[in-house]
């Protein structure tokens, strides 16, 4: 019975079916199944399956994103029950994401957020056009391990440098690592401004985030 | 000496990949989107204009929902043709539907240094150097700002770039790098200085302005306000969608066309509502995102199809088109660059897109390469030759010469051959040498292109900009930097 339910949970993630994931999560609560067990034995198996399929070239990015969204739904459905039981899902790390002040381009940043949260990070996405102060304040508030900041324009890219300088001045680093991204960002720019990492795409960003937090890639 | 500008005109054939019914369907879908889903216009000024004309405006979310009739009536006010005026009047470009002109691509962030071959960050001098080479080349009709002048302050960078181009070329400049109201005001002032005053600028728009939309279904506030300033001054204004299948557009090409079209025609309608009859153009560089990474690709069959389809949309609205072609996703001038830039440019040309953007950038418009620039010109020359088609008449059928030569023999020594041999295409950057020569020399088209660019840079003297204009430009820029 439980095995069937767990299998259905995994399948809902593989199908990227958020509605089914929500329904199955509720069912688990009704059956008094430990929500952590439901996540780890059920839903995570689906995430891993899609990840493996992607790694060998059989799945594509939209499937990863849909699996990620379904996973997010399942976890948020189970969250009240976890709180009730005083348990917590183990997260790989806390990440604050934003597109820098003056810049409204968000597709890449949002995609990085989806991939990170699907991989087990807790993501605080502050959206676009976010002032440096607000990014750092949020990072302190949630005790973030990592900040990710995006820019598409060469004119706003310079604010990535400002963010890093300000973070240094406030003594937030090296405790908090800073990743940068966006079309004009190059590895030379990353070296110049002293960022901890960058990636040209969202899958790579997960790898870098894991590396920066000393986790197996 | 700057040569006469080369353009595709009076084509022997024209490509139409969409039926009139399909164009109408895309148009109807876009109107439906604008009316019911809405488009984001994050600018109080733009929202005021929409509200004044009866559109539904959600101030909290900056979303505009406008009835189809309002959009259609506004678009009808746009002039179907006008000139992109150049500092040198001989280089003025008629956007009349019967010319295809090529510009430089923009806006890259790195340059393959022409002397060292090293990749490095772009600076002001690179903007100037690219402009000077482009000024020389007959294939290049107008400029975009090819690379970012990253050694200039961000707030006035777009103006420093304009000065760099105007000081090094007498051709028309279309900037894609001015996207704030303050910078647009200053850019208008610079253009007016060349044209001979604000009034004269309406007749002689030596500058045009291209703004990007923010797909899906959004605009950038600074871009909108810059565009309104430019339109008021009489500068041609265009909005470019870069909607990409899978990410900023639906997975299907028709859906991505409908989304991008909604962005472009809503912004264009705004300009017409504010300044009826202002010269505007349609701009587009749609693509498909990479299925594996979601990244911008800069090439592929979807790009080529979008290149052919979009001119049918701009024709439907009866305004000129600035179409993204070239601009390969390849990392260096290689096989991928060749296939992508050739097919995108052929398809966009065969549909008679008015402006093609543009030559010279690699890696999805990030890295400038002079080699690629020159080889892109070769691609345009090949397409130009193809678009002439095959003239068939008594003279070209050459029956007399055929009779003289008869079976066997050859045509090399015929008078007819001497008269027509220059109709045959002569490449600059295709290797047709004997195998042993290629083997012995060990060089190739990329080396020749680089050498040619070096030679142009070392020798070409553009028509100088009057010193007093340069001084005036610096004054305008400095006054903004002091504030």
C-alpha cells in the first residue's frame, strides 16, 4: 500500500504533474505517513529519475523544470504537517537570488532558482531590479549560504562588483558565497570582481552551488 | 575612400513562407493577447498615454489591455517608407520595401584583438575601430553599436559610443544602446547638431533608435521613455522582440511569433498614439532556446524560419523591418558560423527584410571578430548574387557563342564571354586554390579576412567629422556626467 503510494508520488514528479503531487501529498497526511518519509522515499525518487534521464540525454530542460515545480508543490503541501511534527526537510543550503538594481531581465535567474530548489536548496527569489542593500539584508535575515545575482546589461553588470565590495565591507564573506550570472558575464569578469563562481546556464549553476558549499557534485 | 553602399534590390524571387490567412491568424492572436492578457508597460508616461486613449490600465502591475481597433488604428498612422539619413547624403538609405541593407551586429562585450588574436573586454577604441572598418566596407550600410565601451561611465556609455561611431563613419547610425530618457535626450541633441538643428533633424534623421522588448509580453520602462523622446524628435524608432521558443515564448513557432508580435505592435502603437505619423520600424530576432540548457542559441532552423516569416508581418503592418540574421551562436568563425549566418541571411533576404543585423559577432552576439565581420560580408555578397536570379533572354542564352564553339571546344576565348565574365561571382574568402598550394601555404579564409581588416584599419580615412561637432558632442556628454 505504502509502496504503491510512494511509487505514484515518484511518478507524479516524473510526469511533472503538480496537481497529482499535491493530491498524493494530502493522501500521505491523511494516512499519517511521516511527511519526511513521503518526500525521501516517494517524491525524491522521481526527482532522481528525471535527473538521471537528463544526465544521459533522454530528458530535456522543460521536463526538469516541471519535475521541479511538482516537487515544490509536494513539499509545500507537506510543510504544515512537518511543522506540526517538529521535523524539517534537510536543505542543501539557503540561496538568495535576484536580478540586480536597474535590470529587469529575469528568465535566467528564475531558471537557476527552479533548478536549485529542485536539487534541494531553499531558494529566496527577490525578483528583478533589486537594490544591493535589499539583497544583503535578505541574505542576513535568512542566514543564507549563497547569493546569486544576475545582470543582462553591461551597464548594470558593474553593480555585481559593487555588491561584492559591499558584502566584503560588511564582513559577510567568506561565510556567504556569491555567484554571478547573465549573458555579458565572463570568467575574466568573475575573476576581476572576485565572485566565488558563475555559470552560463542553470544546470551548471547547481553544480557550482554544490561545489561552493562543499557538497558532492 | 568610402564606397557606394551595396544592397539587394529588385530581387529575382521573393520568399513567402506564410499564407495571407496565416499572417491574419498571427495578427488576430496578437490582438487577442493584447486585449485579454495584456502587455506590461512599466513607465508612468506610457501608461498615461494608453489611458488617455481608452486602454484599460492596471497601474499596480503596469499592465495595459488595449482593444484591437485601437492598436490597428494607431498602426495605420505609421509611414510605410522613409529614409535612414546618413551624415554623407550619398549614403542615405531608402527604406522603401525594395532594398535589403546590412548593419553591424551589437552589442558585444568582448573583442578578438586584431593584432594579438587574444579575446579581451571591449572598450571605446574598439567601437571606433569597428565603425571605421564598417565605414569602408560597401556591404555595410549602417551601424549598430558593435561592442560596449566598457571603459566609459555606465550612465553615458551609449553617448560615448555614438561619438565613437560618428567620428569614424559618415554612414547612418542605429543605436541599440541608449535606453534611458536622459541619454535619449542627449543623443537627440547630438544628432540635431549634425543635422543642423531640431527642426532639420525631422527631415534628416541621422540617427535611429532600436529598443528591446522584455519577452514575454513586457517592455522596459527606460526603453519606452527613450523611444518616446526619440520619436518626438523625428528619429525612426523600432522595437525588437527576441522571444525564444520554450522560455520567453511557447514551444511552438507560431505561438512565439504571436507573443513577439504582440510586444512589437503594442509598443509601436504607443509611439503612434503619442506622435502620429512618426517613423517606426518592426524589429525581431526570435529564436528557439536550447532544449538542454534553455540558453539563447543564436542559430538553427527556427531562427531561419523566423527570419523569413517576420517580414510578412511587418509588410502586413506596412512598416519597415530590422531583422536579426548573422549573429551566430558559434564560438569562433567556423563551420557552425558559416551555416548559421548563411541560412539566416538568405532567408531574411529572400523575404526582403529592409535591414539585416548584423555582421561580426560570435557566441550569440557577445564576442566581436573582424574575421567574422569580413566573412559575413562575403555571405551577404553570395546572397546578393543569388537574389539576382538567372536572367533569361537572347543575350544570356548566348546562342551565337554556342554556335561558334560547337560541340567540344570551350567558351574562354569568346567575345560573349569577355562581355559577361564579370557576371560570375568572385569570392574573397573562399579557398579555391589548388590542393598543393593550400598545403604549402597553410593559410585560409580566416587569415585573409584578418589581413584585410588590418589593412583597412591601417589605411582607411573616413570622411572627417567637423571638429566643432566633436567638441559639441563632448560638451553634451560632459554636461550629463556633471549632473
